[in-house]
């Protein structure tokens, strides 16, 4: 039974991590109704670690799918010199490289993309160091309520913003067109998702991108790529915190973590491709907004009628 529960969590994570409907929110709600059999004194600490690490497993799907777009190093063909801006003004940055040693080169386009991703991570790093524990303690008793409200509010924002952008051509159609300022602004939007579960990390960054004139595809791709260092860092912090509190994973917890991570990774491969194809057909994010509103309303109704929050 525990294995089936782990697979269910993995499937939910793999789908909701990439669609702008809040993976953390869904996991928190799922944990209200589907609980693992473990000691009460370990459950809270384990679930805090669990929800972050399985998100990292989903993120690894991005690395697999977009490896060629993400890996900045390459091998120059024999007899071909590294391209420089002076050699060909018409050459795009896609073709321009810096030579390191031997035939090893660095692709400029990818290098600068990672610099922008690093800039976008700065607000998250500062939040993790100075505010994460404080905000977590303040919001912990009210998480289900916060999830429900943020599902609805962000869903409404998606519908409003998409309506305003109907027929408007995006100003930024490729990631190289992103400025450092825009990357930093998108990074600040991630803080809303970090502080308020139910917002959706991908939802917050996509909304920021749309507001700043990014095309839906660029907004989604930058969200995918930004998730890699964000979730690696968050997973490391949570793991160290878990171990620092005197806990270590037992065999049952490790099995649950591995099974869920594997399921999240495999389902993420499909979910990412789905969202990419969906956006490629020039469809907007309004259906996700309506889904968020419907789900958030159901959750609010549930807690009002059954008082589930009193037991969360």
C-alpha cells in the first residue's frame, strides 16, 4: 500500500510541477487525505523534505529533455576555429563560442543564459537564508487555507492577464533577448510561490514573464530552466536541515522517496512535452486559471464544511 501511495504522489508531482497549477499546493492537499504510515514525530520533518526532493526528481526531466540547450560546453570540429563576434557580425550568438583549451569551447548563448538564470536565483537564495524558516513557521498552521486562496487568486490573474494580452504580440520571443533586469524581476516573483503555497512556482514565473512581454514559450522555457538551480539548492538546504535536526532516512522512508522520485521523473517527461506542444499551438493559460479557481473553491468548501483545517 505504501508503494501505491508513493506512486500516486509521484504522478501528482510530475503533472503539477510543470502545469501552472501548483505542485506544492497539490501535494499539501493530497497529504491531507493520503498519509504514509510513519511515526508522528518523524512525519512532519520527513514530509517537508519529501515535498522538496521529489520536486527535484521532476526537475531532472528538464535536464534530460533540454540537455543540448542547457549544456554550455562543446567540442570544436578539427580544423575549425572558434567563432568570434569580430569574425562574422551576421553570426548569431547561437554560433559564437569561446575557446577554452584544446578543442573544448563554451557556447556564448548558453553561457549568458545561465548568467541570467543565476541573477534570477538571487532573490530565492536570500529568501532561503533569511526568511524561509520564519515564513514556514508563520504559515504552517494555515497551509490548506493559503493553498485554496492562492489557487483561486492566481487563477483569476491568469484569466485577467491572458484577456489583456489577447492579440498582443510579445516583445521577447527568445531567451537571449531577456535582460538582466527582467531575469531579476522574474526571480522576485518566485518568492511569492516560496512564501505562499498554492501560488505555483511555474505559475508565478510565467505570470511575471507575460507581464513583462515574454512569449508564452519563452516564459515557460525560462521557468523550466530556472527550476534546475532553484530546486537543487532547496533540496540541499532541506536535506541538511533534516539531518541537522537529528533525523536520518530509514529503509521505509528511503523506499518511498525513491519510488515517488522515479514516478515524478517519468510523468514529468510527458507533462513537459504536453505543455510545450500546448503552447506551440498558440493556446493560452486560461484553462489552467479556470482549473485553479474550481479546485480552490472545492478545497475551501471542504474545509469550511468538514473543518479539515483543524486536523491539518
